[in-house]
């Protein structure tokens, strides 16, 4: 029998899990034009307000003048431009590692890195709530694939102790993308060391945001390359542009150039994007006040939400989800916030576990106090809490 998309869709709709795209009619910013209205954006990953920053836009424009629109080929054929190379060197310096390698997206970086570092006969250990791209990389690798309970370093230690695989790779988000909490990296690093495993961290939501200099979750915990030899970062979130990278030793990066299939068999991202990212990386380094402003907004939001009776969990980063539960209720809460002028999307399964649909609220350095307070007022009305 052939696949029946109509029947499959009907099932998705029956669970209030059907998704549609909102159409954005202007640049990504705190005030965003969506479906014909202007809303205050509290769900983007543009944590530092760089996606539409004048200096980043200007670097992109100049990049187009210098490099044209497309890269023309993969990095290994003839698509590796000096702009890509300069960005790799700057990312290596920023992350304090010998070398970095650009990928076209974070999804591809994770698929490529995990499946290059583990294969048949090896073992991959992943946090149950890891980003889909990491879980997919583990499955694709062909290695024995085990998920440990969320943020549970002891369970990881026990799983490693039982493993007979020669090569073991432990993989975790730095900041969990839908929950906003930090992985217990020091404990995971200890477990990895005693279990003779390599540790890989995907810091998509920590990079640019956490640590005094914005170097991310590793800087926050004071960990370096000996503890976390494989680091992946993405460029479409706090850096405001597009793309991703892996950073590590000379040999690790050279090996990935040979064997990461999502690096080898794909077109290099446009060099102008790399130029834009170089400009945003400069802003991350030279304007720590953006990070300070973001954290001030996070604190303001948390204090206000807690006084309204919301339970937020112990979260220091820009992702501050409010778990609602049922899909239909999360959708309704999001719709009510929209009526009041705020864009907060409802995140539903399979992105999050069944029964934990949520409002994934994200703060940005560009939000004003008035916008944060306005959101709190709208939340009080849209999602009333018992006193
Ligand atoms: C967004 C995200 C990715 C994917 O990055 P893209 O560049 O958007 O493909 C990977 N890992 C985590 C944790 C993410 O949040």
C-alpha cells in the first residue's frame, strides 16, 4: 500500500500537533511583522540582537560585492574562500582551540561530527533531551546508541562502566534548547574521563551568551579542551547569521575534513555569510554590554514571572520556558499572547516530550524594560496562575 499523507495528517491534527508557518514580512528583530501585524518577538534565538544589526548587514552587503552570491562548490573542490578561512581562524581563537571547521548548518555539523567519530563497534551516549540533530547523528553513526536520563551524570557513568566498546563518545547540549537548563558539564566530563570516553558539547545556545567573554557554557564552567575535546557551535543563534562550526585539535579537524560526510558532500555556505559572521563575532567580543543587557532582561523577566506565580526552574540563560502541558492549551496561550501583541510560539511534541507542550520564551539584549513588563502583563492575563 502506498503512503497516505492525508491519513497521516489527520492523525497529527487529531492530537493538536499540526504545525503551520507564520509568514514574517520584515527583518528578524524584537519588533517583527508577522501575518500582517507587528508583534514583540519573544521566541527568536537572536539573543544579542545581531541578526539585523547595521554592522552585520553592512558586512554582508560588502561580502556580496567582494564574493558574489554563491560559493560555487564544496570546500574540498573549489568553494573554500578566504572569508571562510578567516572566520575559521577567528572562531578557533574565540573558542581557545587550535582549529575550527565551518559547516553549513548546526544540523549538518552534528550529523557529520557524531557519525565521523563513531561507527560500527563503537558506542555513543547521549542525553535523552539532546537536540534532534545530535540524536540523529548517533543513529546514523551505526554505533551502539544509548540515551541516558536527562542531565544524569551518574547514569552516564554506570552506562559507560558497562560498555565494552573500544571507542566511546558522550554527546550533550551545553544549554538544552527547549528546557533552557545547562548540562552538568563538570560531572559529565568526570564521568567521561573515568569511562575512557570522548566528550562532545553542542553549545548552540551558550555561545555568545554565557561566560564573561561569551565563550559559552565551557567558559561558564571553566572547562577546556582537555575536558571537552569536541565543541560544536552554531552561528544562526546569538551570532545572528547562519552556519555552524566544530572546534578542536589540529588532528580532529583534519580528520573531519576527510570523513565528515556533511562537510565533504555539500556546497560551502556563501562567503558573504562568513563575512557577516566575522562582523557579528567582533560585536560579541567588543560589546560585552549586549550580554549584560541580556542577562538583566532575563533577571527582570524571572523576577516578574515568579511574582505572578509561574514556576520557571533554575535557569540562567535566555531560554525561559513555561510548561503548559496539553497541546491545545499551549496553542491557546500562544494565541492569546498574540492578541496582546506578543509573539511566543507554542512548542509541542515531538520537539518536546508528550504532555509537556510549552511556551518557549526567549529573551534578547534588544528587549526594553517596557517590552519585558508588557509580556509579563500579557502572561498574567493569558495564562492566569492560581494565587
Ligand atoms: C538550533 C540547534 C542546532 C541546529 O543548528 P542549525 O544551524 O539551526 O541547523 C543544533 N543544536 C542545537 C542544540 C540547536 O539548538
